[in-house]
């Protein structure tokens, strides 16, 4: 996936609101890349553009050389908000994307539920699950379509620290197994450096890429290791240059 000189603005009552300005980067196949930046800088807007849910004002986004198109590309989305269908069971939620695309695969759904620690919860409805379990279902649903690209918008932001830590480990394990390309937006610097191959640090709005940091540490990782602590401090200092009170 490649982003080239991407610009995005919105027209408001107050005039033109410039959100992204000349953003360029590339995510290689099978790579896990996180985006961090000041609040409101345009990270979610970027994901919407990459996912084909909105159009850039100028610039280019390509996946395998073509503009993002849900009819051409298999894209998986995981959002911060609870996006499960309340009238569907866990199994039916995970199977939904495959149904829409006319894909067979009861076995694949079962394997995903096993991987996500959801075995035994297949017949449960979302209101019967904890927040962490709901996000496990959301991740399984996104992976069920065998996505070319998985877009994750602060998927763990509403979870408590313990649940978030467990899901970090689970996501890392599953990513190593399936090696899907992931673009991950987060406000949590520790989360970004722990999960990612590379971290993109954005400036304040209108956002541009301030720095690209390669993590370069072997997995499994220790959040208290000297290497991760050093990298986390480096990212925080870059963000403080943009938002001094951070």
C-alpha cells in the first residue's frame, strides 16, 4: 500500500479546513505499521481515505497499484467503537463479511474463533460479552474475509490496561501466524512501539509525516526492555515538539 503526496481538506462554515498536507509513506506486504500524532491531526481521516470511505483532495493512494475500492480489495476494519451487530451471535458476526462476499468457510470461521479465544462463545450475543471479548469478535470478523489490508482505528482505547495488554499479546501472536498487512492508528505510544515494525509520527493539523521510526526489535517483546523504553521516549519527545504540554 502506497500513499503519495496526500492532501485532504473539508469545507466548513468557517472556511477551508486543511487536515492532511503532503502525506507520503508506504506499507509493505505483511508489515505492521502504526500511526501516532496529536489529537485531531487527521489519523482517522487517513484510515478512511485508505479504506476508500472518502476521497482525497489531491494525491494518490494505491493498493497493489490500484486506488482503494472495497469491490476490488478485501479490506478489514476494526474501530474503537462497538461495531458488532447486536442481533447476531458471535459466530454470525464473524461470518458476516464472508456472507457479503459470497465466500464459503465455516471451517475458517471456527479456526478464527479458536485463535481469538472465543471457543464456547459462538452462540452468545454482543450484550453478553465484555468489552475485550467484543473487540476479539471485531478482530475475528475483520480477519474472516482474508483481508489484503487490515485497518485498525484505536481498537483498544476503551479497554482497561490489563485487557489491553492481553489483546496486544494476542494480536501480535495472530499477526505472526497470518502475516496480514496492518495500518494501526493509536494515541498510545507504548502500544505503537510494542506492536509495530515501524511507527509513523504525525505533526499537528494539517498533518504531515514528521518522522518514520523503525522498531527493529525481535518478538516476543518486553515493554520494559531498554530498547522499547528508549524508543517510546523518542516518540514522546517528537510529539512534545508538536504539543509542548503533552
